[in-house]
C-alpha cells in the first residue's frame, strides 16, 4: 500500500508512472517499450491527457485513480483499435513505477 501511495502522489504522471502496452497475440513484430525504457505518462500522452488523484474515504480506506487518455496520440489512435479492439486480439496494460520497481495496476 505504501508503494501505491508513493507512486500515485501529485506529479507522479510526469516523474514516476509509466504505461506499457503489450500486444499478446499478434503475429507481426511491434516495438514495445517496457518500464525501463518507456517515457512517463505525461511525456508520452501530454499533460492535458493524464492525471492522478488519491484520497482517504470517511471510513479510512485509501483510494487512488490514474487517468490516461489512451487515444490522445496519433500512434495510439492508429494502433490500439487495430491491435486491441478487434475480435480475437488482446493487449496487456501495465502501469508501473520504475523508481520503486512496482507494478501499480
């Protein structure tokens, strides 16, 4: 829980969080960046297309939300529908904090 709290703190989309989009069952080679080489959410998708927020509920539960407009870049608008949203296709999405070596989602 402490790792998720740190990973989703204010400014995390520009400094810590990275999204890896990995096609699972595709026969053509697609260049994929893992968390070590991927850019941060904000550097890839833009400041206006990413945000994170965290809060504590009245009962004391911790909540964190990370929002990304996946289709905000030309490359993703072109590739994602063909790679992921076609019958029989599958992609894995990993949100990670490379500084802590933690997969957040």
